[in-house]
């Protein structure tokens, strides 16, 4: 299609077929090396520590004398490669694979794993597979594996960030509640030390009332500004929704993999499919 229209049905079918072929390529290449999960896992972790030595501090075996011979490293390597195998097997059923990867991200969030660690693991995995497959590591195989890893990363990183966000929100809420509780205790102490029945100074009451009215007025003004500014957005919600998604993909291109319109050519993902998605996600709803 030209001029920014929808992808022609034949083109879209070809893209889906290409992805299906990539899945088969990954499955076939994995079958050549999956018999040696321990060797693959060991090699991948040594490559991770070569690329990013500081990553070692994230693991329980970091204080071992000889990391390369660490039984804990070998055990962890087998677990990781087993997970890779499960991901490969799950490529046929992505809806079932997504929650598995999100749960994996949840578990890793407890070990200070950050989004910037994923590209390092991806590089190490590609190097390990290239060495293990030898001549079978063709450009097509390399491309297919990179697509798979980008998909895995595109699911796990947002899940990790979401978990971190809610943890921070919960921490802020707990801190605020603690502060409010301490403030209540202090206020009670002050009241108990009052002047034994003496009324509050009339001037103090007036000042306090003025402060309360001022705070309420500021809140009302904020609400008014939001409502008035939304009027301009509501006149063209599709455009704002479109720009919202374009900004998301500009900040994190891999997130495009999470949406149904990922099969469209990059210049075409801002079509009506994006608009409908923005609307269904509630992005375009008024406050």
C-alpha cells in the first residue's frame, strides 16, 4: 500500500508467514543444541560476566573462589536454558507464553534486575548459540533468534517496570501513612497539653479557616484547569491518541511487539488500528 494506507492483505499475510517461518527456524536450530543445556548455560553466563563483570554481584555465587567451576552457576545456567527451551516451545501459543514471561519478570524483580540487563543477556545468548551451532548459525537463524529475544524482552521489561512502579507507589503510600500516624500522635499530645478548657484564640481560628479555604481553592482551580484543557483534547482525540502511541514507540520501540498492529510496516502503525486501540485502552476517555 502507498500513501500511508493499510497494508494490503497479501502483504500482511506474507509478514505473518515470515514470522511463522522464523519460529520454525528457531525451533529447528534449538533442537540441535538443547541436548547440552548445562554447557550452553555455563557458556552463556561466562559470556555475560565477560561483557558486564559487574553483573556477577547479582548472583549468590558471586563470592566463590572459582566462578567458572561453581556448581551454583552451572545449576542456574541449566535453569535459564530450560526457560529458553520453554520459551521456544511456547512460540506456537503466545497468549499462554506471555503470562509465563511476566511471572519470570516478577521473580527477577526481587533480585535487582534492571531493564538495561536484558540486552546484555541477549548478546550473551546470541554469542552462545552462534558458538554452539557453528556452521548452522546462518544469517537467517541469527535474525530469527534476535526476533525471538526482542519479543521476550518486549514482554518482560514492561512487566518488570510495572512491578517496580507499583512497589514504589506502595512504598510512598506506606511512608505517607507512617508520617500521618506520627503527626496524629503529636497532635494528640499537643491537645492533651492544652490550657485546660481554654478556648482557642479567635484569631488562630480565623487564620486556620483561611488556610483551609486557600487549600480547597487551589484544588478547585487545578480541577478547573484540567477540565478546560481537556476540552481542546476532546475536539481531536484520535490525533492525541495517535501521538500518545507514537511517543511510546519512540521511547521504547520494542513495545510495538505487544500490539496487534505490529505486523504493519513501521510507517503504517499509525493507522485506524492504532486509533481503535487507543480508544479501547481508555486513552481517549475524558477525565
